[in-house]
């Protein structure tokens, strides 16, 4: 069986989505499936295509057992709605224009958002006579409306109609959280097709991280490793670090995104905040090994009550207590497992107090980290790959 993953993001691009998709592709190939990936030329999040790549209609390369097709993109930084929309549109059109190079395909798995990638998946699967599976990692246009990136009106109505048409065409719809599953499962065009494939983490990447001994003196070291975007509201971390002071916390921020420049300006002059910029995925375990805790902020919006960010599971797998500044499923998981502290989102005072709590009781923080590592065992990436393999085989 030939499975093709249609995705806007793929390594060497950095971030949770490219790493997750590559792991799925390699995992399925390891289970005996023929796997291809159709993606664009890497340009996220800077908008620059770096050598040895250059923008062209199509190239084909080999990533171990996975065949990778790369088609033309409109490279642009990850900011500005109109430019990102153009970026999404050009990739969708380019993928369809070059889909003949993929050869016969049995199942197309399209990643969404971007929504246009889902729409391209509909056309791609029809051209190939293949079954279509959608992996819906976020609800669109709902999330765009709540974030203020898209206003309600004709554009939003059109996006909603397009999303529903994609759900109607799909034979399978996978989603990572209970909230997304419940929302999709209540829609007539998706009913009976929705399956939860929980977020997953590569436990082996973090297995060698030693337990951090209780920090009896000095500030705690807290790590944020993820995208610097409007969904996360990372500015509150810098504000909280300033409130807590250098005697309580040293904050390291690893990642890049549309809020990166503003965040660096905000952190300028703060001795206890280090903005590291883009960090390769293979460096993240070492950063956690040097940290006492992880932190996961989300903005205070209803759409994020059903969010389970990948960075949460990486911190758990690293055996570090996690401060979750959010409502909903992420906070519930941390509370249920006693693997960290769950506080109100977008509240710098509450976050500063959480830093103080972990600093005041380092032994309790170590115990939280142990419970977090035990919790992470439930989200092993191999389990997710196995479920995907079963779902794909059932489509045949």
C-alpha cells in the first residue's frame, strides 16, 4: 500500500509539526508501507529558502525509506495574513500541478491547517483515485477568527464552507484532542469518521536526560521551547520573569516565530531572560537537561481549551515539572497527574508566583518531574504510529 502525506511543513524546517510528520512517515515506512511525502521547499519560519534548496516546480529526494517530493512555494515569513494566505495557496496549487510525479497512491493523508492543504488533499486524492484522511491539528477558520487573524464575514463563511466540504470528502478524520474530536464529531459531514490520535512524543529522545537534583540555592532554570506566535502569548513569560527577578528564575526561550522580534526587544536588559532563537530539534533534550522546569503558555481564548501542545509532552518526557498557563485539556492533564502547576493564562503575576513556588520547594518539583515522566509513557510515538497504521489498513 502506498501512503502519501501532503503537508505544508517538513524537515529541515524546524518545529513540532515537521518533526511529528517526519516521525509518522518514517514510522509507517518501518511498518512495511510505501510512504511518500509531498511538501514544499523549506522556508518556515524565516521565509527564506536556504541552500542547497532553491525554488523550482518540482524536485524529488530520498529521506531514508521515505520519498520526498518538493514543489514550488511562495516563500514568506510567518507573519502577515495576506502573505501567508498566498504561501498556502501557491503550495496547494503547486502540489496539484506536480502530483503525477507521486505515481499511484492508495491513501492521501492531508495535514490541516493550512485549510488549503486539506482542499488540495481532496483534489489530490480524487486525481489518484485514493482514499483521503485528514489530520486536523487545529480547527480552522474558528481559531483564526478567535485570534483576530480573520474577521467574521464572507471570507470566514467561505472558509467554513470549504472546511465542511473537506470533511465531507474525507474517509477518515484524525484529531489530537478531545475538544477537536467533540467539535468535529457533532458535524453532519464528519460524523462517524472522527478518531482521536492523541499527541505523541519520542520517548527515546528524552530517555537519557538524568533526573535534576533539587536546586537548594540559586534561581530555578525554566525553559520555553516552541513557536513564538500569537497563539502562545510568550510575552507574558518575559513579564513574569521580570516580576519574579533574577534571584528566583532564569528563563530560556528557544524558538522563533512572528513575535520573535518583539520578544527580543521586550527581553533586552533583563539579565534573567535568554532568547535563544531557532534551535534544532536535536538540541531540545540538552536544553531540558539543563533546566529545572518547563513552561507552556496559551492565550486565554476558548479555542485553546482543547489544545495539547507538543512542547507539553516534551517537558513531561524530559522529567521536568511543567507550568501550564492555560485553561482546558493541557491544564487538566497536569492537574490529574500532579506533574506540575496549572495557572490562569495570560497572567504574569500568577506565573511569577508559580516560579516562586517551584523555587521554594525544589524537592516537590523533582517529584512532579518524576510523575511527568511516568505520564509521558502514555503518549509514546510508537503507539500513535501503530494506531495510524491500523486506521490506514482499515481504509483499504
